C-alpha cells in the first residue's frame, strides 16, 4: 500500500539527487521579447530555459540553455551569459532588469566559439544542437569576488548585434534575477526532512518485524 510517508520519502530522494548534482534550472516563457528590444524576433533569440550545475570535483560549471527555435548561424545574433561572482554590476535598470547582476560576461557565438573577455574557452567547450546550447566553463576563468562557486548567479541574454546598445538585448533568463547552481535553503530543509521520514519509516518497520 502506498502511504503518504512513502510518497514524501520518494520526493526526498529526488531532491537529494538534485542537491548532490548542485544544479538548478528555470523555464522562460516563449515570445517574451523585451519591450525595449528593437531587433528581429527570431526564435533563436528567445530563451525558453536555463540550467546551471557546479561540479566541485572537476571545479567547473555546466551551463545549458534552450531557445524557441533552432540556433541558426546564418541569422544575426549571439549569446551573453552574465556571471555574478560576488560584486556584480547592475546596468539594466533602464530596460526593466535592475536585479540582473554580473561580474564576468561569457560571450558565445552561434558558430560554437566562446570567450570571457579576451580569453577564449577551450575548443570543445561549447556544444550547439538544434535549439540547445551547452558549455563547460572552468572555475579558474571565473575567480570569486566574494561568493562561493555554488552561490554564483547566472543569467543569459541573447543579443541581435553589437551595435545598438541595450536595445539589442532580446530576452533575459531568469527575468530580472540570477540563477544559482546550488538549491535554495528551503529545498535543502525539505530534503533533510524527507530523509527524517525515511529513517522513521524504516525504524517503525524494523520494530514491527521484531515483534512479528
């Protein structure tokens, strides 16, 4: 018989997997181009998801994003991933995103090349297929300015070009915030509570068996 405790325990196990992976993700609505955006409404400039994982063993980040349509290198545009390592600046207040903060910017081209400032990412760091983009970024290229790696904030914003200032930014994901790789405190608390339920259930089962 499936009990409430069993269902909560299963949910806790699922959360445990998330915590061990130190990852989080968000979805973003289709077609939510910024009101300030003046470029073409291309599907590959419309973000639909972003996820970030931090691997403490290999000391690198896996950043993945999807878009409303296949990434087309024959069309204009590129992608900027802002990373707040602790002292992020907030230059987007005038276009309605004052809480998108970043210290470093990773620029990803549709041909699969990427760089942080003047430092290119190693060959093979970027994978593009269909409407999906993923890249691996070593922590060494994103030195802390106050945050632990798991607290770094990430946001991706496509741009239709380099000329035109903020009006070329088509979308933010997350909207007016950043995404951290480690689950929030509330998620950890729920996970630990679930482990408590698992332990209690197992103890009661052992006690029942001993008197059978």
